[in-house]
C-alpha cells in the first residue's frame, strides 16, 4: 500500500529531493527526524520528506543486501549496516569510531546502567575517565548527578547507532548476552 501511494504521488520524479535525503541519511550516522529530512531535501513539508524516506526504505530493501534504511517507532529514519555485516565492515573500516577501551567502557555502561564513574574505574581502571569523555562527546551516554557522583546511562543515540530498539533493560541484557556468546563462541 505504501509503495502504491508513493508511486501515485509522483515522488519518484523528485529525484533531487530524494537524493538529498539519501545523502543526509548516509552521512549522518544517526537517526534523522522528518523535519531534518525536509531541511536536507530543501523542502518545507515533513509529510513529503517522510514519503521520500519511505520510498528509500522500499528501494533499499529491493536493491541492497548489507545496508538498510529503517523507520523507527518514533518516526525517525536511519541508514545503517545490517547487524550481521558489522564484523566484515570492521575489518575494512579505516578508523573505528571507538577504541577497544572505549567500547568496553560503553558495554559496561549499557549492561550495568545506571553505573557510577567510580564503579567503572574500579572495574576497568583509571583510564575509564578518558573513555567516558570520548563516549559522551559522541552522544552515546549521558549522566545524572547524585550528590557528587555521576551515574551513567546510554542514550537513544546509542540504541540508534547499534541498531537496537529503545527497549527495556532486560531486552538490552538479552541482546548483549547473545552478542557476547556469538562473538566468543560461548553458550
């Protein structure tokens, strides 16, 4: 039904608008709202931007095998690598987004959140403070203050970046446990 609506609306002829949305999704590395997509396309209609993005979702399903464009429940769109191809991509990436230490710190935050910086330091060492600054700059974590203590949790950008739904803590634990057993061969 969506494809029929998209075809009937002649959006396929608005090549430049659709291409600009595709470029924004490709380069952003995060979810984009309909308003951001409209701005990228140089149009004022968020509704039209959504239709363009949905057409791109459909075309990516038909033409691409390792890359997908996903519409989240909150109405945002993201272009991402399908999870089963992360391992291949990391071998060829010129510069990883996160170092192994930062990734280990982030995984601890994701699994044990909310977790204090002092708890992280005891588990991972004093270098963790450097990693926390890096991860926070990327918008993957945030903290709240509890007196003098900072309590860290992951953000919706974290979920977007790793292709997770903004689910419950239990769902995140299940996902991380599955990834750990898959990556290490453990059961």
